[in-house]
C-alpha cells in the first residue's frame, strides 16, 4: 500500500524521497526492519495475550532434560511470525504480482490449518489435534492451487538464453548489446533446475514425452503432482523440526535467506546472464516477501531461543514449511531442497526410519527395536546427553554449510 502511495506522490507531486520506494533493495531493507520491530515489540503483547487465554503447551514426560519445566509455555506463537510477515508485505510489495499473491495465499492457508490443529489441542483437550488426513488434504489442496496457477497464469513465465551461435552473431554485430537481447521472448515453461548437472535444466514434460511426444500437453498434471509432493514434504519437515527452542525458526531463517538470493539473481536479467541461469520475469518481487519473512523469524527467535518464552506451534511450523516450498518452486529451485533443507530432510528421514524399523522388527522378532534413541533426530541427541542449546547451534552451523553449498551450485555443474 505504501508502495502505491509513494508511487502516486512521485508521479503527481515529485514528492522528495518517494522515488526510493521504486527500488527493490530499499523496500526489502524497510521490510526486514519493519518485520523485526513488529515481531519484537508486539510479540511480547501477543505472548501475554496467549498466557491470559491459557494457551500453554501440554508436554508429556519423555525423559528429556528440561522438558517438564516447559509445560505451560504459550504456544501458537506462529501468529507472531505470520503478522510480522504479512503487514510489511501488504505495505511494501506490489500486490498485483502473482508470486506475492501466491505467497499470501500460502501464508493464510497453512496458517489456518496450523491454527485449527493448535486450537483443537488446546481448547478441545485433544492431544492429537487435527487428524493427519485433514492436514495432508490441506497440503494437497495448496499444492493444487500453486501448481495450477504456476502453470496456467499468464504472468508466470521465463526467458531462456538464445543458442550460443545466435548470441555470438548478435555480439559480433554489436559488442555492447544489452544482456536482455540475448534472451528469447517470455514463454510458459515447465522447466526447473537440477543442481550439480552440467545442463542443469530439467523439463517436467520429459517425464511423459519419452513415451509419446503428444503427451506433452499433459505436462501440467506432472507439474501439479510435483508441487503437491514438495509442499507436503517440506511443511511436514518443518513441523518435525520444531521440537526444541529456536531450532525451526533459526534453520528456516537460513534457508529463506538463501532462497532470497536465488530470487534476486533469477529476477535480474544481468545476473541471470552472468550466471547462465534461467531468467524469471517478476520473480524478484519475492525478495520483499522474503525480507519480511526473515525479519519475522529472527524477531520470533528473540522469544523462542532457550529458554523459550513462546512456541510457534503448528500455526508457525506448517506455515513456514509451506512458504519455503512455494518460494523454491517459484524460483525453480525445488529440487535443490534436499540440500538446502537438509536439516528438515534429516528430521523427516529419522522419523520414517525409526517407525519403519520398529514395525519391521516387531513383526520379525516379536519386539520393536529402534535405530535412534528417540526421533525426530534432535531428540536422539538430547537423549545422548547434549544440551538443547548445543544441538540447536550445531544444527544452525550445518544449515549454514548447506546454504553455502546451495549457493555454490549456481556455478558448480
């Protein structure tokens, strides 16, 4: 809203300083500062409100150090993250941008699912919360919305570089040719990026056109299924990672900041040309959303680091995972998620391995056996005697390392 106001003031009155809102970097800087202020200043008030409503965490005694003491800590703190993200975005972003619209829908959609889950747990005295099938149904629904819009909306396009021979001819004729002239016209595409590959572009249509080239018209089905799988996997991974103070919020901030770099370079034709990556028009506006989201996560950490004054609950964790998945899909880096979101993946796999092995050994030997002392993975280290602050810090370090590796994939192929 402020973007449109200052745009009007600039055009009509040449208002001093109004032109700054036309710069992406300025709006991103304001967004992260505003979200930090909202999450830290108003976060305390939200925590007090949750305490008055007696929205305290009910914790089973699983033999983890310091676990019982956390009983009664306010949950549903994901509301802080959601509000601190949405307010700066609504004020500073171009609201007609399709990618911003999709992220706003994702935030509200997943926030509602997480809120319902937390509400059932706290106010209906049902420790299981929203049944798993309804959570999955919500994730699938969001995947269908995102996939369908990404495939059919006219503003979701990309530009590919012209063949090298054609580029050489154009540059020979005009050495000072603008980088934009070395790209083809905007077009719809189901292409994405596969990391560490020399020809790192992959078309979802290839999964069916090898059978019959005529099946290419059904590529949208494959693309939507991929969106459903990615959104479901990442949101569940973030949900499982939210188990000890500061782990999910800190890890997510590292992941989202990295995706912000991808969004910025993918939406900038000069950097796209230099890095030899696909140029995605209009995707750079996601940088505003990412800046606000990172600020909200860091501000939330003010109250969520050990010992936590508030937990994000499913209201926060499911929303975080959904947002990360949609940003990755938008910048065509969704298959980099196993690397970038390696902490989420490890948490997910630890649960799958633990459950599968327990069921297998119970069937074979008559008693269930375990691979880990406890799952998800961070609880295994707690059971091994590590303090949760040390576990969180080391997981953050691993997250930073994975983020660096992910950024390096821009050039390593």
